[in-house]
C-alpha cells in the first residue's frame, strides 16, 4: 500500500510537472513549425533533422563564442538555411517531400555526428547554457512552483503559441498560408503566389525546429550535445500536428501530453525498469495516431 502511495506522490509531484514543461517544449516548438508547413500543404518529415541540427549548432555556437545566445543565434541561422534548402527542393524543384524529409534527417545525423567528433573529441558538455527564470516567491505558491526554474525558451514557447494562432487565423498572411495548401488555384487567381507562402512556411518551420533543438541542448541539457539527441522528437511533433489538425494551440496541448508521459516515465525509473518507462511516451504517440485514423474513419462513415 505504501508503495502505491509513493508511486502516486512521485507521479503527481511538482517535479513531474516541471519536467513535463521542459520535455514538452521542444516537441511543441517543432509541432508549431510543422503546423505551418501542414497548412501550406507540405508534409514535413524533415523536422527531426532540423531539430538535431539546431541542437548541435546551438552548442557549437555556445562553445565557440562562449555565449548561449550566440549559440541560439547560430541555431536560428542554420534553421533558416535548412528551411530554405527544404523549400528549394520541395517547392522550387517539386521533389517528393517525404523523400527529401528522410534525406534531410539522414544528412543531419551524419553531419552532426561528424562535426561533434571533430569539435568535441572528448565530451560536448559544460558549455554556456540558456538562463533560467528563478523567482523565489514562485516557490512559495504551490500552483506556480512548476513554472519556476525553467529555461527562457519554455516561456517564449507560450508567446509563440499565441503569435502562431494569431498569425494563422487572424492575419491575411495566415489566410493566404492556409489557402496555399487548400485552394492554391483560387489564391493564384487573387494575385497571391502559393509558392511564396510555401517558402515562408518552410522557413518558419526551420526556425521553430531550430529553437526546439536549441532548447534541448542549451536549455534542457544545459549546454550539452549528444549524438542523435533529438530522439524521434521530430516524428512525435509531426504526430502532434496531425492529432491537432495543425492548430497551434491544440498542438501545444498534444505536446504537453507527450511531455507529461515522458516525465512520468523518468520519475518511475526508481520503481520500474527504465526500458519499460522509456516506452511510455512513444506508446502514447501511437495511441494518438490510432485515434486520428479512427476519427477520420467515423467521419467518413457519417458523411456516407
């Protein structure tokens, strides 16, 4: 009985929800970026590689300039270049987006592994990391303790979610973005280039995925890079996009769900084998995708 109480108190502790916010942030940022390309009619499987490159170049910039914000700037620059490269092949040359995404992921793994072994032959850790919010009065308020001691990118993500929602649903550019994926011919008739909006979506996705990677290395792991540290978060972010129908707010909530179960898995390692707990967030992702498929089938049956 005491064991059950210990597990329950471990799962629903402030530490779990703090870990949830940290774990959800990179997935949420990438999912918001993926929502942009999804609205533009592009299936961006390459988010995994974009996150990984953002993570590595964030640490590299931090190491070279001894500044976490320099690392963040370099990560953003690489994110822009990755978005432009993706758009060049997919939008300009009309290559298969799935193949290009897979190629980008493979390239990112090879590039970051090679560069990490050359720049960090020993251990890519201990580099300057992003600052954390640390307000003592928040620790004295039970409901607000979980938002304290977090990387600045955790709070920036909340702002990005709101701005992304306003951009997509409340601005002309957001309307054109959605039209470029849903009714490109109508948009072209109105004098707006669908290709231009797809380019913009791809670059925005690259920027947000780079931020996701920078949070992983400079925020969550405090200036550390490890091989393939994105650990399928790009694919999980893509699942969040599909689950949320590319709605930025709903995508963030889906990312929070992933973060919660990842946090539970980490917290339960003292009670259950880490091999089992590590499966929890990925099983939840599978359940999410099954739910999406079932929901679509039910809607299709109703329409018939």
